[in-house]
């Protein structure tokens, strides 16, 4: 039996009240907050537990925002365009094809990007590698310019509920335990912390699939020459014996998979990794942190000794956030399944059409209905980011940064429309929502 203590009842002071509260300032949360502001959603508060915005794209150092197009057509646009355009205005903040190169099959264009692996081999797919530190600044500027109030150092702990509806969130902070009340709450925590505490039903990852079963602690190396490394890697991959000696042996020694990726400049690379643990336990998060930090020097030494272009590589920095890939998933009005991926569904409630990462020649898209963001029962609440309603295999294909940004724009726009129409989020007129999204540059079918 688990030992317990009794905590005395206490009154929780209300720190503030607003029209729309977004909990979690990762890719989905920042975008949701901006979308509410663009649609005059009233007073907006963005709550974040860390000191910076961006979540996995910044603190988690997942530096690739790939596959914003399916080749010739830009699909993830809207507020995503603002991210990229603001980054492109900063020196050395981003690497990737220009919009004018989208869909190009010109070999002179392809050769600039092919060895990066994320921008297409035979046709340019739009996407970017970003500098996470500059992205922190860009996202701060973005929410400031839209007049959004940000509360950092605030960990959303529990939903405030009234008559089956979410009316706000209790949070922990250096000022103690307090609450923010809101007419609509958008859960962008990634793990569904708010909808779970509100009593909304959810599914839980089995941690048995390739992505959801693995955590990460990303780090970066500098002093590299990615162009030389990529050229050498092509030769290594073509030689099975050398390939085994270069990566397979190291991964067997480490007990987990890791792989270097190109960054925003040729001399900085990021090392992604897949460590089999749950991101929902203290032991899992601690284990990932120490497993990775204990392995960094071994990995860098191996890269120096086995790969041209990496001879002078050194540790640049370590991500401030554990990389998380799967946990709770909302039980929503609709549920994304594999039937929504790589085939045309014909649904009239689609609010996002997003490229598949690998792409299929016949139909390289994922179709998202509005109901994946709406709880089956709880009112006053939407969920965006990787915790949207989905089966586990479908979620694995549709929970990357571009997908989270796209769903954040939908959730923020829908929350503002709910207030404008004086309805619960589940009652939003989806036809009008789609019209609003299209006016913001979101790709949708007519």
C-alpha cells in the first residue's frame, strides 16, 4: 500500500482572469495564442513553465521543421509563415529552401539541399532547420507584437471545473499555488495535463511504437563540417561493413539509437536520440537525462574518430528539456486513424491538411477533422499539439512540429470563434471556421 499524507484544504487566490488561456507555449501553444489574437479573442494569457517559448522546437532542440509542403504545394502555412519569415530576417537563423524553390526539380537547386535529407531528393519540399536560440527571440517578439500576456515559471497543475466545464487552471509558481480563470482553455501541454485533470477521457500510449516509446535529450556539436561529413556518410552507408563499424557498434554499446542531423549552419549539428522510457514518470525522465549526459563524450569521441568532417567537433550545448514523443491522447469528438493518412477522406469538417513526412506518391497528405481537438464531453476546453485525439500509430505520423503548429492555429481560431458565436468550442460553426482559416492562409480544400 502506498503511504499517504493529508494535505489541509486551502483557498487558492485568483491571479488573473481572461477570455482565452493557453497552457503550454510549445509550437502548438504559441501558435494558438497568436491565432486567438489575430481573431480578436479578447484578453489572452499564455502560460509556460519554462523561461522561454517554443517547447520542443527550442528547449528540446528539435531543430528541423520539415515537410511543410508535399512537393509543389505549400500546405502548412498561415502562422507558420510568420515563424519562418521572422527567422529569415535574422542573420544565420535558418537554413532551407526559399519559397521560390518550392517544388523545384532543377538539379542546381536540389544539390544545395539533397544531402540534408529533409528537403527532398528529386523535388524540393519546403522546410527549415532553425537556430533554437534565435527562435526563442523570434517567438517572444511574435507574442509581444500580438499583445499576448505571457506568464513564465507557471506550471499548469489542475483544471478548475464548474458544472462539467473547464473554467480555468490552477498553477504552481514561485508565488505559490494560484489560479487563472478563463472562458476557454486550450491545453497545449503535450501530455494533456489539463484535460486529464478536468476528467476528460483519454487514451494512453503503450510506449511500444517507434516514436512514442522513446524519449530523448538532444545535444549539439560545433566545430564540424557538415558538407564533408555528409559526403563521407554516403560512402559509409554504401559499405555495409563500414556502416556497422561506424554507427551500429556505437548504438549497441550505448543501448539506444542516436543520429546526427544537419543544423542551421554547416559547422553546427544536432544529435537526436531515441531512449526507450516513459516521459510520464520521474524515474523515466531522470533516467533519460543521466543516460544521455553520461553518453555525450563517448558519442563525440566516436564521431571524431570515425567520420571525416567531425575531427574537430566539440560539445556546444545540451537541450534544457527532455524530448517527449507520446503520452496521453484526448478522446475527442473525432479520432484520427490511419484512414485519415495518405488517402482522401471526403470529409467536410477538415481544418488542416498536412503533408506526410515520408510522403506517398499517390496522396502524401494527412487530413485533420475539427473534432480531434474537442473533448467528447468536457466543455470550455480544446486540446492542440501531440495530445490530440488519435490512435497511437496515427499520432506517431502526425505529432511533429509542423502538425502541432497547424493544430495550434486551428485551436486558437476556434476558441476565438466560440466566444464570438457565444457557443462552446464543440458548437463552433465548422464551415465558418474553415473560411476563417483559409483567410489566414491555411491550406484547405474548397
